[in-house]
C-alpha cells in the first residue's frame, strides 16, 4: 500500500509560509484588517470600488473573507476580513491533497487482493480464498468483474475451504457527516473495501398501477443486482426516503408519491464491505467459481498466495479526479491513509482530521485553522482566507496543487464563459447550504501568479434549515448564485489587473 514518498520538505513549507505576511494569534477576528491597504499601483486604480462595496452590491447575506497575494513573494494585494474563520466546504480537499502528497507520495497506489490459503490442485484451492481490502476509493463494478475474470483465467474453479473477507486496513465508518440527509449519495460509509464510491443504484419503473423497483451495483458494462440493500415502497408523500440498519443490511423505504412514471438515483451504501463481497461473489459465480457465503474477519489477513491483485491509479491521478469531481469518499480515504502513514491516530474522521490540522500548524504555521474531516462535508471546519492562501503558496508556483486543480472559467454578467479569458485560472470550489468557497491560482498575462481564497457563509441561515429540508432548503439556491457571482467578479478583477 505504499508508493514513492517524494516528500515536500519542511524548509519548503516554512519558506512558503513565512515569506507571506505574518499574523499574530488572536482571540477573534478584528473589526478592521491588520493588513496594510494596497497602494493604487499594487492592484488597481483608485477609481475602482473597494471589496466591501462590491460585496454590498451583491446583497449577499452573512460573512465574507477574501485574500489575494503574489504567489512568489507573498505580498498581499487586496483583502477583506482576512483572518475571519469560516467553513471551507470542499476547498478543504486541496489541503487533504497536500497532506496525502507529503505522507503517501504521488506514486502511492491502493491495492485490492484475492489470496489463497493453500495450493491449487486441478483448479481447486486447497483451503480458503480471501478478499482483502486495501482502501482503494476508486474501485468500481467493472474493476471487480475483471478481478473475478482474472481469477478464472488463472485456473481457479473452486475451493475446499471458506470465503473470507478482510477489511481492517481502513476503519469502517458509518457515514461522513451525521447531519447530512440519510439518502444523499455524497455522504456514504467508508471502509477498506469500497465500491462505486459506496453508492448503490435505485431504479423504479411504472408497473400497472404501481411501480417495480431494483437495486444494483451499476457499472459501465455490468449491473449486477444486489440483495444487501432492499427498497420498499410506502403509501405516503413524505418523507421521501427512510433508512434503517437491519441486521447489517441497508433497508430503505420510499414514498410512492415521489416516484412518478420512473427514474433512478444513487443512494449511499452503509455496509460497503458486505456490498463489495456480495458483488465479487456474484461475478465469481458468473465465471464458474462458486464461493460460499463470506465470513468477515477482524484483523489483518494472513500471508497467502496472490491469486489476483488490482492496484489503483497512482495518487497523483486519484487526487486530480478528487479535485475535479469533488468526491468526498476519496478525500476521506486518502486523508485517513495519510494519517496512518504519518503514524498519527486514524480511528475516526475527527481524530484523523485533528492530525491533519496539527500538520498544518507544524508545516504551515496555521495556528487557528481546525478541520473536522478531510472532505469539507461537515460544517464545523474553520479556516481563514489568509491561512488558505498560505496553504496554496506552500505548494509552490509549479507544485502539486497548481498542476492538478480544475480550470476555472471566468464568466460575463449573464453567466456566459468569456470568449477571451483574461488569465489562466485553476481553483477548487466548495458548496454547502449557505456556504460557498473558492480558492486557487491566477496566472496573469504577464506571467505573474497570484493565489487567492474567497470564503462566504451565512451560518444563521444555515442554522434555520428545517429538519427534512436539508437537501434543498428555501433560499439556498439564490444565496449560492449570489456568492458565485461575487467570486466570479473578484477573480475577474484580479485576473484583469496586471502585475
């Protein structure tokens, strides 16, 4: 489970932090910025409106914190409430990427293996066959099918012993954030065996006066039905979904009034080890290998012969996908694995996030930032725009983050991408209800590179969200549109001003 370390040196990180404007540790954010106001030649003409005026014009409620700085010198160019601590949402994944990069290395690969206890005689394994999870967050249905096919190609037709499943290399965690709706696919369980980002596909079709429903592990080429997750239709309008853990199985109900003619959606999996083992057993059977019911074993797997091994892509590619698609499961798995590799406590997401927060303090000097997970899904994490800019600067102007972040397209007043982008921008977005964040790099036309962070949050509005209305609370969409418009205007402002 290890790859190349290629560690980012302590000297590099500290130079990145201390090259920027230093901030004292404060009991709370100041009413006025402690940063010097930029001169007109630093960023813009005096005739341009100030940041506070731009924010006021949007009508955005809540708090705003933003900083833009020269990525090479650390010179702060423009700020508003720079040390105000706000939730980073999925921008936290950029921090997780650096944390994993240092502790695991860009060449690290996760591995899923099938082991045999004894020799294979005439196609029959003399002893147990063991499915061993290595924490791969990207394993999908088609990949599991390939593993079963390779086992058959290797000459395996059966076994004399048991089918055992080992999955303790990553702690099994029921869900990422307990405050999220139970049915959203972006809040799944976490384990050492993960499949389809720990989501199961629920599909319904009109069948006479009622509906028929199916649950499957849908891939691009295969869609095996599953039995560990059950769906029952209930004659009601609300709630749309309910969930119950029934004997280690996922038991769902859905309101008949919400189904309509037909459709489908991904639901989170709460028992990913059971899910993965069931689908692998189905595929093994399709290849003529009849595995008995699995036995789930706590503890590390014994040494055995390798029948099949499936490594993931390397960490660099995994991190690129995580930042592009903002996959919460990936962030939590690589964060936990990075903590384990560093020798820290990784028994829970909170414990592992505490280790990552301590790493930021040691490496970057961010004394006040505090994260509660690795994905940003929980709203209890806090970091300032000033500290986030220091994280970006610590990666360097040709370091990991600037090369794997997603391109950000600046838009016009009507939301259309500009035909001629004033600068090359890469960034990570983050969104929760009444929370929106954006942080990244701007490469201006003259070659100057800026780092920026924009955090917005209306925590009072978030606290008012009614139970059962968490997925689409009233006012959240319009608030998010205003926040994104503000972010776009600020990035455009900084992109158009040459160094």
